[in-house]
């Protein structure tokens, strides 16, 4: 492939879905999705093989691997990172990490065509009344970031009610009982996709914005908790 033909494998498992895509010069040329929750461990590599076959792409034609790097599902993030590192090592190609919340904003603008607002609040469920979120401008620029955010009456203090906001993702429904404003739209039907990584990965590749494959860790934002069987 020519040096102008940038083909990147994009992996999204930060949320409950498993999604992979092939990007060529920033454009998604093919994608595959499993919407059944938490199937990445069983299906990711099979899905990637099917994707490459259907796209007529060989592994040695890939120039980079891009992953949705968190925050999100602890298990999903670990699975994607381990798979991506394996491909990067074996193919001697770079790893690109896309912040999951940034990719979500790109997706809600370009796949869902939800525009005409001043700010975006992508929200990932982080248990109880907590969400992972970041406030983005309509130019996908970070305005305010959080480690995580408790959704309570104090959330209203973050908003300028002279501006329009779009709240979306699987944590956005937590806002319903505490906020009612015509300037705030809550979109609960957003589904993450590897397609949202394609252009963002190409942009980072063009700037040589790569991760250290040996030391890279996803952005978990908080520790993993498991329930022990008594």
C-alpha cells in the first residue's frame, strides 16, 4: 500500500457493545458490531478476522491500531488494550488511543446529526448516581473535565441556562429526575461505535500521536470492583 493509504483498525469495547472498523485515510470503509452486552472477550478477535476478510484487508496492510481508551467498562477496556498491544507488537505498528468521551461527541454530531447546541455532555454510567463525563463545546473542545461526577441537585450549578446542552449516553437518563429545562436535551438512544474513531485516529496518526505500547494503560478513572461469592 502507498504511503498515502493509511489503513487503521479501530476497536470500541469501552461500553457494553463490541465494535470494530477499518478506516482508510480517516473514512470508515467497513464496520461490524455486536450489540449484545459484554461479548468482547468471546468475540473480539473473531470479529476482527471477519472484518478484515470482508474488507479484503490483510493484517500486514494495517499501519496502526486505534482503540477507544476510556473511561468505560473496566473489562472491556482491558480486553481492547490487550488485543491492540498484541497486534501492535506482532505487526510492529503504533497504538493510537482515542478518549471515549471525545469519540462519543464526534459520533453524536456526525452519526446522529445532533447539532445546534452550545455544549455536549457525553455520559457513561459509573454505577448508582455517578457518571463518567466531560463537558465539550460544539467544536469538540474540552471545556471542563471530571474524574467522575455525582448526579444530584448540584449538577444544575454546572450549567449556564442561557446556553443549549445535549446530554447523551447510557448515563444521561440519571438527569431526568433532577433537571427540567428547555435548554437541556437528554438523548438516551446513543449507541457507541468504532466508526466514531476513524477520523480521530487518522488525525492522530498524521500528527504521530502514538502511545508507548509497553506502558500504555486505558483511562479507567476509578478502580475495578468485583463482587465476591460468599
